[in-house]
């Protein structure tokens, strides 16, 4: 995966449009916005992830000889265009909201400013990368929220839709809040913790459960989590685990990271019984870990039932975002540069209001409440717009503009969200490590209100338009309706 040339990771129509632009001598610089329209799982927010992979993709974008030969074999591309591709290099600028940021619908996550052929080519790959990682990071954030501070481990590799999804999904899951992953390749590539216990097959390969536990404990005394549900959790598994822990303690072997894992049965009941048994034996600090097709809703339910679980292993539902398997990001033309260097705004119309695009060269301000440091709203503006935080700010709903609010001057502060990551085709942004991004994401989630985080009917953060952008959009809509 890491050495694969991804230049042809694109839809055919991107290539045919490129040739059309080439043959028509269309070389205008344009702006494309990548954004999404609805939060996954009907939630109140999403998490940005994948920007580092977009940068890496752009840095290595080129057509090698085998790519040109394949395109020639299709019989639809002319030689002068293929010659152009043989020397192709991305030369534009790209802005992005950094990985780990809280994001909301309709605001550009990625802004591409480049010659139209270049901007068109990279559409599919950008959406492929961002849609996947944003989706999994958001799912992980929801799962970790349900766990209420307990550790969550991602271990869905075997159920992921292929090696890329399993590996980059693990990256996104850690960004979203997971403490580690079972995926060893992800651990190597992204320098994140790799975690795991053992399978039922380990137990079954020994003459008895006690011998299996004892052998494992001897091998891994400082990471001894024993799977107790191979035969009978309460009558066999936990008693044998306690026997091994007792022997370790008697032999002076430190019990540091140790405990049990359950992968079946009534996890609420079994965990409470397990806690009693472990505590009575003097192992009050033993971890009780659980797995078995968990998601945020089941974890929340188990917590409400008083389950004594303190560590959660989440696989299939996390790595596939099973209840919401697609993020829905899109990539739309927003402006074309004119001969005088200014950008001519472009708008896409639709019968569906939510599909009408926001035109022009845009930036995004996040507005925070000074008293709480919570997000009040996001404001999409035209590039170059500035605001005085000492002055009152009036916000309005762009779809229902009679709904208005005024933020008193001095009660709020602003942060611009988009940062330049590619300039003239070259990286100008250094991504933090994945664990640093996770810490940043944790801080970002603290800026959400609790009402934004709930799973049922969450409060939505307003994404508003500045007056100038709103007026431009209305003028274009008026022109189009003539």
C-alpha cells in the first residue's frame, strides 16, 4: 500500500474531462471545495481525518510509463494528451481543516486552487481518502464518548473492507479517541499503541484452561489479560484466572496490566459477577474488558445497567461504521479565475436546497463563547473578510434568514479553520503525530456542548454565511432564475 502509485486512483470521467480541457485549451485556475452535507449517524458533529494522506498523495502524484501505456490501451486518449500526462505534476495550492478538528456540514474541509485539469484529476482520491477517515474517526469519537473515559481499543482489521480500510481506519480510530489498535501494521506506520490478548484457540490448544492461562501469564506477566469465556465464564474462566493471578502474586510477580476479557454472554450481568469474584480474591485493580459486536449504543446501554466493564474492544461496528457506512463528502466547483486575477463565483443549483452550493473563494471562522470556550457557530465567509471581536456580530440562518442572533462584542473570539497545506504543488504543512492529533481532537471535542454529543436528536451547531457571501449567493440565484 505505502509504495503503490495512486495516480490512477480516479474515476474515468476525471480523465476524459481532463482531455476535454486539454483539447479545448482550458487552463483556467479554479477553486474546488470538498465538503459533506450531513453528519454521520444523525449526529451533531464529525471529526476531520485524512489530511496527511491527501498531502502524501499530492506529493507523489505522477503518471509513470505503465500508467501511460494503460491509458493508451483504452483507445480513448490522444497522443498529445498522453504526452502532457507523462510530464504531469500538481502545481496548485491546497487548504485544509487539520486532522482531529471538529467539523460540520457544508463547510469546506479541503479547498483546492489549481489549474482546472489538475483540480479535476484529484477529486476522486481526495473524496476517497477524506470520506473514509472522517467517517471512522467520527464513529470512534462516538464510541469513546459512550465509554465515558474507559479505554477503547480498535480491533476490527479482520472485518474491515480490505487492508487499506483496516489500516487507515485504525489511524482514524485512534484520532477519534481509541487508545490503540490490534493492527500491527498500523502500529508500525503511524507509531500508535498496539494492543491485544489471545483467542479462544489458545485456550483450546491446551489440555485445560488453567494450563493455558498459566502459560500465557508466564510469557506476558506485565500484559496479562485472560479470555475467560471459552468454556464457562463464572464456573471455570474467572476461577482459573484468579488461581493464576494468586500464584503470580505469591511468587512475587508484579501484577501491573492484568485482568480478564469476555467476548460473549450477558456482559452486564457477567461483568458485575466477575467484579465481585475478583474483588473478593483481592484483585480490585484487575481490568474487566469486553468485546462482542459492541457499538456506542450497546456500550451506553451496558453502562446504564451498571456493567463493571472498564475496557472495551470494538471491532466490526467501528471499523466499518456499520450503521452509517458512507460519509457523503462531495467536491464542487466554486470559482474560476478571470483574466484580471479575480475569482468569478460559480454555483450549482438543485431541486434540493441542501444541494445548492456556496459560491466563491471562501474561508471559515469558528466562533467561540469566551465564557465557556464552547463553539457558538461556524461562519463561512469570502476570502479577505475580517471581523472585529470587540464589535457585535450578527448571525443569521442562511436558509431561514429571519432567524437571527447577535453576539455582543467582547463575548466571543474567532479562529480561522483552513490552513495551507500545499503551495505550488509542494508540502508546506507538517502533520503532528497520530497521538498528538488524538490529543488535539480530545481538546476539540471539549469545545462542543453536551447537547451536540448526544446520540438521539442532538443539537446542531449552526454553520452560517457572512452577509457578503449570502448576498453573492442570492444574486447568483436571482441571475440563474431569469
